[in-house]
């Protein structure tokens, strides 16, 4: 029970810190002092306090879409293990529900963007939807391979990889971490797929989808995408944290890994330019290849001589 | 059984009696009769579906026809329910849809008669268990649906689509007849039940028969590469007919496959993989081409191919479970596949009916010309949205439930200790995931281009109001059902457990506790999710209540006068994805570029042709034409010559009779 409570608190609070820290890291590399790490939270509060501007062309869809998307991300967070391998809701095949509930959120964020009738938002929606068609199968290949290896049908199956596969396990874990990190970059719309700070609508992906949102809607969207990144970061953390630790140690290790991921994301964003749009697909295919290599490793481990 | 007979007769009578009435009342008469018929049909069907017992009766008719054995088991009962209920909703909807045609179209009388004949013949297909009568009702079904497709026979493309459909159906029936003849020769009987012994004893023979019959039924169901009739016939037919055809009729092909399976003892491993792989290909192919379509009904027709593929994946994994003697896998696969039959018939009919409503108000099926309809047709828009979310397989709607069961079947399949199984299963899972996200891409496109944004043409702009209540009502029921099954999957599962047991055969060992408990958790999760959505919407409304909200133009990158022609189009929406898969499409561009200093007109249109049609079908037809033209001299148009042919045939027949 305590673990579940701690998980929920982490799920709600950490997204603000996550983005705040990324910005801090970027400020460090740029030689600036940077805003407080609580700035995303202040922004959220400011947005909630504001009124909203509604586009003339829009309908009810535009108004409910951000809330549905945020709800889906929050719910997906309940299905992911955060500390101590315990998802708040854990059952066989929960990663299927996880992917599909995020899909529902994506569905609404896409139609919310298309509702404005602006070609910029159509462009963003089109790109975001296209990218996820490649990410999702790779995610399922990865998860299914690990399930085949461990015989555990939940996210917690990662914890058994090492003891099942030995040396292969180390390799599988490394590849899985990289694959999910790429997924984090795609779903969270970070460099090199997308630049959250860009100011040219033609090259944006996620940011351009939310051009017309304002007030609490925009707040929910920003909070939601931060939470989404935290969810994937938690997945990575759970692949790495050894099992059977006390709550406090695993909380510490968890925070450490999240901090490391934040530093890596911030460093990438300070040192690499975003990819050309036509190369993004190729970058995402790296994730598919990694997932296929994991499949090959599992097959070799289980059936190779 | 008497109830069943009464139900069929009532539906048929509805068609007959409607002939006598004035055009304005025909649809009403047939609705009333088929409502009564559905009530009568569902009494025995529900009883059999939940108890799992089998009712048999032999009807005696005067001599040339003879005995008609009718068997209703829970598999038949499941299909009876789906057929009668979905057809009823389609007929109710037709009352409103058919109105604009009343004055103009001369086919109204025959249309309703054939509609009732189609429903009766489908009911016959799923209950008659005798080769000859099966083929008779099967043929009546194909023919009556052909006449329904060519309702608007003054249009050239409708007629050619209809004939294309007719040809496909007859190629299908050739395979079915071939399979049945082989079964008859081996077993010496016309009854389905008597095939069991021969199919169980001779494995190779059973496999051959299965492949032949599967091919025949696959043409009806629309598996790739036999799918080409679907995207042609569905757009040509009136919407309620497309709904019934796609929602119900193509499922009779699936019924045929399941019926053969129920007669076979254990399918061989190779056959199971064959079904699984062809289904995965169908699912991917269907959704891929659906993405590229701009004709709303054509898009939905390609999605039928996709969903038939998903059903097939369920059946394939069920067969795999049977051939490896693992009842858990078999149960998950079959129950997922059969539940998806129900689910698909619900949301596909909903989408076809909604697209019919759009067509009725705007007179165009080209989605590039639509837009902003949510403001003038709010009910249709919301119903279409529900259908779209459901068909994309997203929770909390019904599509997710059956796909989840199929995923679980595939995952549990890992207990088969075989490296090929591992690779095929993982790739199937990945394909299913890809199909899901592509369906999402496709339906965000369809929904947002048709209903959201601003109207893209005068057709869409001139819509004044939503369709009549009689058209909204059946769609509302369908939308309600999608949500109901999505929220209470543990009860929906009861509908498919007995039919699945018929396929697994030994219902003692089957343990359905796992799937039921999983369904309970999913149900709880869906409710929790809806509660979270409601809470967040509530908070949002609370916080925006007392603040001023402004209405402004969309952000146009500094440009002030955005208009409806600057919106993103359906082609551009899917362009990044399609350009990634360039080699899989044959693209036909129709471009007129703007010229001169002050360009007057310009246009761009992209048509995407089916790769199977381009590389396989068209060359085959061309070669066939050249080959057959060699025999044109036979048809001289001279009566004496034809009499001579007759004479020659008689002489040859006589000689043959003497020699044998």
C-alpha cells in the first residue's frame, strides 16, 4: 500500500521536476543560470489560472481532447512500475492496455489538433501519427520477446531477465534500455526527433499540434507530455534497478537513474541538432532493429543448442 | 426450432408483402416484419447460445427437394443472432436512407424483396448442414446480394462493381463445390456430420479439403489476395446494404471456415500457421490501403479486409492451440476471433451507416470535399467518432476486448517450445500492434477530415441539419453496444464461450477462468479510466467557468485570413507515412500546376491503386482476354450453328454413355 501511494505521488510530482531539470541541464551547458527547477510547475499554475481562447473553427472535440489525453497518460502511469517493480495496477497483459490507452490519448490529441482547421496543426498531427506507427510495433516486439524469455506477462518481466538469460540478459537489458530511451525521445518529442524550443512552425511536430490551445488545456498538455516522459523513464529505471531492495534504497536508486536520464536528455539537446524530417523515420527504425536483435537473442538463448 | 422457422418465414413474408404496398410504406412494412422475425429467431438462438445444446430437425418437402436437415448448435446460434439483429438495424435505417430514391429509382420493390431474401438465405447458410442445400442457400445469398449491390444500376461503375462481385462469388463457389464433391466421394454422404469420421481418420485428406474450402470461403470473407471485390462492391451498394454486407454477410465466409474446423479433429501445424500468416498479411494489407483511400466507403471496405484479418489471426492462433493440444491458447484465440466477429459487425455497420448519413446530406463520398460536419450533423459525428475509436481497437470500446484476447492468445503461445513458433508469434504481435496504430492514423484522418475543421466544398457547406431520427436510432443502438461490450467484457465473453467450445470439442478440460478474471480487471480499468476522464473534465470546466474565454481565428503563422482551402487535406495527412512505404503503392497523380503570374486554376489529386490489382489481377484478366478471344469464332450469332452445337453435344453424350 505504501509503495502504491509513493508511486502515485512520484507520478504526480516528478513530471514537473523532470522537465525543470532538463531545462536546468540545458542552461548549464549554455552557460546560463537557468530558471528554477520548479518553473514548469509555476507555468502550470499560471496556465490554470488563465482563461482560454477558443478558435472559431473548432467544436467540442477541441475542448475535451486535452483532458482525455491527459487522463489517458495518467492512467497509463498507473500501469507502469515505478519503484520496486510494482505497478499500481498489475495484471497479465497490462502492457497491452498501457499501449492502447496511450493510443486513445494520441487519438484525441490528433483529432483535437485537426479540429482547428489550421494546416500547421494538421502537419504536426500527421507527423506524430506517422512516427508512432513504427514505434508501437517495436515496443511490442521488445515486450513480447522479454515475455517469451521470462514467462511473466506484465511489465515486471524485465526483473527476471538477468536470472533467466545470464550473459545474454546483460545484452538484452542494454538493448532494451536504448530502445525505450528512443521511444522516450519520440513520445516525449525531444531532440533529435523534435525540438520543444523551436520557433518555426513548419519544422515542428508536437509543439505545432498545440498552437491553438491555451489556458488550462495547454497546461494539461504540457503536464501530460512531461508525465509521459517520466513514465518511459520509469520503465528504463525498472529495467535497471535490481529487485528485492527496501523502499528507501530503491527510491534513491530510482531517483538517481531518473536524474541520469535527465542529464542525458539535456546533454543531447545541448549538443545535437534535430534531425531532418525525412531522417526521423530512419532514426526510429533503429529502435525496431534493436527490438529485433532482442528477439534474436531471446530465440538464441531459448532454442540455440 | 418452430420459433426459428417462424422467424425466417416472417422475414421473408415481410419482403413479399412489401411488394403490395406503396413505395412510401415498403420500408416500414419490412422493418416491422423483420423486427418480429428477429424476436422469434432470438428466442431459440439465445437459449442455445447459453446452454450449448444442439437442436436438430429434418423438414420434409415435396419430392424434387426432399429432406432438409437443419441443425442449430451454439456456433449457428451465435451467427443467427448477429445476422438477424444487425440486418434489422440496417433495415430500420433504410427507412430514412431510401427516401431520396423513392421518386427516381424503379428498383425499390425488388430491393426490399432481395433484402429479405438475403437475410433468409444467410440464416439458411448458418443452419443447413447438407451439401446440396448449403450450396443452394449460399448461391441465393450471393445472387440476392448482387441485386442489392446494383441498386443504382443506371451508374456504370455500380454495374461493373456488381459484375465484378458476381464473378468473385462464383469463383468462390467453384472451390466450395470442389471441396464438397471430394468430401462426398470419400464419405458417400451429403450430411456435414458424416464427414467427421473421414476427416479425423485421414490427415492429409483433411488438410487438402481444408485448404480448398478455406480458399472458397476466404473469397467470400475477403482475405488477401481474394479481396478485390470488397473495395469495389461496398462503395457501389446503398449504405445499409454495405453495412449488412460488410457487417454480416462476409462473416458467412468465416462461418464456413469455422464449420469445417468443427468437423476436423485436430488441424495440422502447417495449416494453422498458414491461416495465421495469411490473416496477418490480410490485416496489414487492408489497413495499409485503407490509409490511402479518399472515398469514405472504400476506406471502410479496406478496413473490413483488415478486420477479417484480425478475426483470422484469432482463428489461426486457436487452431495452433488445437494442433499443439493446448486448450488455453485455443480458447483465447477462438474466443477472441469469434468475439471480434461480433465486434466488427457492430462497429463496421455503425461506420457504414454513419457514412451513409454523410453521403445522404452531402451527396459526396470524397472526403477531400467534406469538413466541419460536426457543427451541422453533431449526432452523426459523435456516433462516427465512437465507431472510429472502437475500430481502432482502443479502450473502453469493444474492439479492444477482442484484440486483447487475441494478444493474450499469441503471448500464451510462447509455451509452444519451438523457435519458429516464437518468431512467428512475436512478428504477429508486432503486426497486430502496427495494424492498430495504422487504423488509428486512418480513422483520425477519416474523422477529422470529414467532421472537423471547416467545410472544404459547397457540398459540405450547404448541409443544414442532421439526418432524421429513424437513421440516428439504429446507429445509436450500435454505438451503445460498442460501449457496453467494452465496459462489461466479462459478460460479453459468455456469448462466445460455447461457440469456441464447439471448435475445441472437449469442453471438460477448458479453463476459462483466466480470461474471465482478466476481463473483470479490464472492465474495472475501463471504469477507472472513465472516472479519471470525468474528474479531469469536471475540474477543467470548474476552472474555466468564471474566466472569460475568447473566440479568435486560428494561428496562421502571422497570416490573418485563413480560409477553408488552406486546411490540411486527407492526402497530405497520410503523406509522410505513405511516402515511407512508397514501393507498396501504385500512385496516379492528376496535377495541374499553377502557371503564369496570376494563376487562375490549379488542382492536385492523388489516386492510389491496389498493388494486387495492378500486378496480378489486371495482367491475368488481360491474358485471359487474349486467350479467350481465340474461341470467339464459336459464338457466330447464327442460330443454325447453335443447333448444330446442340446436336454434336447430344451425339457425344450418347457415345459417352454407350462407352461407359
